[in-house]
C-alpha cells in the first residue's frame, strides 16, 4: 500500500508563514505603540512590509487600532529609475490601504535643504565622500529618518521600528541584531533613539528565501515583485548566480545581495549598480556615470591640490602630519575651489538636460530650492555677487531661473569689480574686503553690536596669505 507524501508547509527562516503571521499579530497587539516600517523599495524591506501586511490583513479591521507608517527615505541622489519605482510603490500602498481599510500610511522623508548632497558638495565645497570623511550618510538618510521616528515617539510615547535586516547579510549585522535583543522578547532596543524598539521579522531569512517568498506571493498592495526582481537582475549585470525554486517544478535565478545606492556615491571604489543598469540597456543613465567619474578623479591624492583649496572652510590652514615627519611642510587640503564648484554645477545641469532629452521626461537631478540655497551660500562665503548659479543655469537651459526677489542682495558684479581695483591699489586681498562686507550685510541687524564685531574679527583672523607665501615662509 502506497502512502501519500505529506506536504510540508513552506518555511522561511525556520518558521512557517502561519507561525510568522501569528508572531506579527501577537507583537502588534501586545501594546499601543505605532509601527514604523522602513521601506527602501528593495527586496528585504518589500518582503518585510508584505509579510506584515498579509499578517494583519487576516485580522478584523476593527481590531487594527494603531497606525503603521511605511517610511521611505529619499536621499535626492538615488538612481532615477529606482526613485520612480519607489514613488509608484508608495502611491499604490496608500491607495490600496485606504481601499482595504488598513491603517497603513506611506510617508517619504528627504534631507533638509541645507543638508542635501549638492548644497554641501557644490555649495559649501565638501569633497566627494570617502571612508575617512563620509559626511553624507547622516545628513541624507539617517537624520531625516530619525527625525520622523523621534517626532512619532514623542507623540505616542514609544514606537516600534520594523526593519528588513537579516543576519546573513554580514557578520556585523548579525552581531548588531543579537547585541540589542531584550531577553525573552522578540524586540530589541534601538541603538541610538530612546523610546524606540526594533522588530526584525525576517532576520533569520536567507536571500534565497526572500526572493522565493516575493515571487511565490503577490504583493497585497498591487506592486509587481517580478519588476523588482528584474531591476535587481539588471543591477547585477544580468547575472543572478544563485538558483532558487520559485514554484514546484520550476526554477529561476536569484539576484543575490545586489543593492541600489546613491548614484553619485564615491565611497565605494567600484560602483556596480549604475554600471550594470547601463550595460543592461539603460543607456540614458550614462551622464550620471560620467559625472560620478569626474568626482572620483578629484579624490586622486596627486590631484587634490588642483581641485581643493589650501584653506579649510573656517579660513584656517593645517599641515599634513605624515609629511612633517618626513621633514617637509605640506598644506592639507580644504573644500573644492570655487571655480571647480561652478564647473561641477554646469556639468550636473548638462547631465540633467541630456537625460531629459534622451528620455522625454522631466527628470530632475537638482531642485530649484537647492540652486537657490547654493547661490545664497556662494554670495555669503565666496562674495559671488554675479549670481553665478543663475548665470550657469541660463547658459545650460537658455532661460532664466525664477528666483525670489529678496535673493538678489544689495551688491552687484560692478561693485565687485570696483572693490578688486581698489584692493589691488592698496595691496589688499579683495576677498577679505568682500567677506567683511558680506559679514556686515548678513549680520547688521544683530541686537548686540559686540556679536557683529566678533564675526568681523573672526574674518580678519582667517588666513589671508597666499599658498605660495605660506610655503615660502615655513620652508625657509
């Protein structure tokens, strides 16, 4: 007599879907804290959101008495193709949640204008990020997300942050997950935010299980998981080396651990996602790759003196310690020189224009608000009374940028020419005179005169010798 094989339930991370659903439901109803689900549009965050959605959709709507925020953080320098996919997903999430009566709300946060990548790199001259000076991550991604979490926690008392992190991603990730676990409890303490707990429902899943789950089960909000799969495949140059079973009797290729990141990222030596997308047929992304290569070139130690100033942003100088030990006085480098910041802006706008012409879509690489903020910084810090940002924009696009009247300022290009002529006669650095005038203009309404005098004194105490004069003096 033959016995029929028992169909073993699907398991993910060692648990059946029913066990996972039950766990999610129990944690959801264990307290009154709202949930914040981190959503990047990638495979792990998509699987996490889908799992939570499916678990709670099985519960009577009347019992779902606390909000679930789907939080997406846009750095404003994401690959346009990915931004489009995420934005479309957020719209679907809100639409479907409303139709189904689910207390799920998709929210997108972005960095403050003063913290954006272009305002810092082009506006203030911050050098392209490196592992040693990775100034971008906190400003672009962590701070906007933390702000939302903190504000929500202060409103409700505490929150639960649901993240799609997995132990198999890396040894460090596994260590972090285990270190902050609360004993005999499925949640862990947030590493930096008080009033926030962290729940990681797919922490024991493998990458194969993530894809298996996403392909087997349709998105409950109407998303297309196969489109996501194809995006990963493109970002991995079409090569998906791990084979996973998607349906009984069929196989498909998994795209491993490929990731999407900021297209402009110079922290990694070998950028992969953007290059792979271009190789897969997305040739319209080529201008982004070319601009990134321009920034990478500025990181060459032999070329730093070409692109970067010899003074720091505070106007002071420093010498490289390792060179002093060798008996040589060599100046360290500060922000990008003003002329190169103008060059970067023009190249960025040209890249934007090329992409728009290639695709026919109004794809923006830098916002008007960022352009206005960059011009404000250039006026204040560089004495750019010519309004170079607006001139560059008009040069590239052949039309004027609409800007607020109050942004014009009281000094003009003619004033600058006159100051340069007088300063030359008096043997004074015209930049010193211009910076003193700017400092006075932007601070003249301070309630205390002493505060204004301190700011003027600070300008006078900056390093105003030329690079050549400094090196001649110290290397006598």
